[in-house]
């Protein structure tokens, strides 16, 4: 059977954190959580399709309407989840609630899981080119620190499958926001010709996490390129508007 999900070994070492980066073979994810270590209540059907809202019954995955911005949805009480997530526009979610999986959908953009090693809070980020130019991962780390009194050295980041610099060709208009804002822009953009660049969003995201206080050794990257490995992952760049989506989720286990 083809792998339906990928896990981070380092995140798995945190005993009360459950997570997964699903692949295009996920299909019905009802039984995936039963096989995770540690397990959390199973999800219902729905992964692989970009829809905001709840996915399934007990142990639901809370998602939001992703808009390629830098807004962060905070879930810090049960009342928060009573509101329809269809009404929430954001590209990151953080929570300190237990047994509440939070998730993002991706197909080339980076899914980024943030987890406190003491299990006090988790976060998840949909980090595409625009979101990274707005420093969404850095802002999400800072909000976790501020709201939940967590130190940078206690946060582990796991960056899931996304498009790599080998396949991510962009034009000047896409590079300009990085040129204007970041001193390190030449480290993440390689000139291809007069109008085209190869952009490394994985490296950019890592650098911003380091700026947020994380150490290089606490940032773990799944090096799969979704475009190169389109047989295993959905890729908007390769498949176009009909591409499916992978679901990435994380939860604090009771």
C-alpha cells in the first residue's frame, strides 16, 4: 500500500502530540489516527478536498478559509469552536486546547507544524509565497509565545512537503516583495533569465523561523518537492486548478 501520510520523527518523540502530513493517497482518513503514535480519536472522510470547516465527527479537524494572508486564528476556549470556521479567513491556527486537531490544506504551499515540547500549545501554518513574504510563520511563533507564555527554545517546527526551488519559477513581480523587505533575498532567489527567478520558499521559511527565535536544530524539513513527486503529492503548479489538496493536522493529546 502506498504511504497515505508522513510523520516527523522529532514531533513523534513529544509524547502527547499527534500529527500527520497526508499524501495524495490519503483518501478516507478515518483510520489514520488509530495508527499514529500516540493515537487520537479518528477523523471522518474529507481529506484531499479543499473545503473549509469541520472534517468529521469526534476528533474533528478545525480548518479555516485560507486566503494567502498573515491572519492567525486563535482557539483558546471551547466557545471559539462553536463559530463556523467558514467565516474565519486566516492562514494559521494556534490552540492550547487538547484533543482538537487543527489543519491546513496545501498543494505546493508549505504546511508548517509548530509544537511546544511541553505540550502546552500547537500551531499550524499555510505558508505560500505571499504568506512567507508577509512572514506568517514568524508571526505565528511570536503569537504562540505571547499568548501561551512559551519560549522560542521550547518550540519545534516541522515543514512538510511543498514545492522546492528546483520547480518554483516566478517572475519579477513575485520576487519584488522579498527584495523590498528582506536583506537575505539573494539567498532564496536564483536568477534564471531577465524576467524569471527560482524561489526557495523552504529556505525562506526556515530563516524566518530562526528570526523568531527557533534554533536550526529544532526546525525539521520534509525535503519532498510536490512538483517533482507529483505521483505522491498534489501539485497546483503541475496539475493546475483541478489539483487536489493534502491535509496536514496537529493536535495535543489528552
